[in-house]
């Protein structure tokens, strides 16, 4: 009988190193929102890679950074706790960014937890082969890695050109032998309501001013099929910002920006749910919510 392997791998790194894009590419479907804004990911997202010989559960984590708010402190604590709970760690560094103090700090922390770790040089499609080679050398010197793999998630598919297939093989090689942990075909264990909230936040992040990404939170207050309409799902959601000036930015002139956010999010939600969607959005103010324990609990960021 052929051996089967299953277990967990977490992807860690500084903000905006491509962890969510890499997770989606390995899974072969969108399970984590992406943005060019740092610190987009705010929870550990599980993406499930199904193979004939293994089931690899990827944990996409928030980017480690020097926290300036209570939210930032909680996200960093979440990442550090995850490092001790997986079978293998994927340490992500972009090919085009110089190795910096944050990378060295995280490499040192990874070494301390004694979990097998693979260094992953991401976004190789954005630089020359010579730059990729130089970055592989620089990253190799940061620690005693089980392997160092360059990847490009640009095409979002497992191919020899992207090196995603190589990365998947390397991560699976560190998993213990055991049965599948999730049913065949399941790509994430995220509740649909949480995924819908994340898709709305992703749409809201697109094109806003630099100070807004960290200030937007989304809560789906109610979601379900409309009575007598199995082909239509009603979604009622609130977007939270910290100040009235931010509320004005999200809504836009005569509500135009919020309409764009709603349209973009609705298309993504319909693709996720497989039904038509009626999306009702409201923008609300929760003053300084990133620093307020009560607001953080209300918005789903627990102690």
C-alpha cells in the first residue's frame, strides 16, 4: 500500500512578501485575499492542497512587523504561536527586496523553535535570473534551512516554470505519515461568512489612500438565502473605519466609491457562493478600533 502523508505548513515573513498569493497558487483557488498593501492578512488562513500521496494544509499568516497598535501586537502573537504548531515552516523573502533586519529577526526566531524550515524566495518573475541567484545566496546565509526554493506565483499554477511543484514536493517531504485531515475537494475551512467579509475588505482596499488599509475592518452581520429564492443570497455587511474623514474616503463623492466597492465585492462573492448576491453595505465609525480591546473583540480579534 502506498504511503500517504498529511500535516501543516505555515508561510511566514514580513508584510507584503507574497504569502497569500503563494497560498492561493499552491491551493489552485482563491482562499486568501491579496493586496499590494502591507499587512492585508489579519488571521491565519488555511488552504488545503490535495495530492494523490499527501494532503498539505497551508497556514497563511499575517506579516510580522514592529507593532504600533494592540491589533498589531495580537497579530504578531498569533504568528509566533503558529510557528510551534506546524510540521514545517516556509520562510518567505521576495526576490527583489534586500534582506533586512526584519528578515534576520524572523530567521533567528524560526531557528529557536526547532521546526524544520524551508526558505522561499518569492516573486522571482519580477527580477532577473542574476538577482534571483544573488537573493538565494543571501537568504541561504540567514539560517540552516532544510531547503531553499525560488518560486513565482504569477500564473497561479503548478508548473516547472513557476517552481510551485518543487515547493509543494519539498513541503510535503516534511509531513508525517497519516490520513487526510479534510474531505477530498475541500480547499479551506474558513466559514463562508468570514470569507465574504474578507472579499469585501479586499474590494475596499483597492485604490484607497495609504492610511486606510489598516483602518478598515468588515463584519458580515447577516447572510443567507432569500425566502423563496434559492438562487439569491442576501448579504448585509458593515465596513468599520476609525474616523469620519476615513468614512468619507470609503463612501466617496455621492457614494460613488462605495458603489464600486460593492460591485467588485459582489462579483467575487457570487463566484464564491455560486448564487446571485444582493449586497447591502454600510460604513460605520469605531473610533481607534485598532487600539481598543472592546472594539477588537467586536470585530473578531480576540485576546
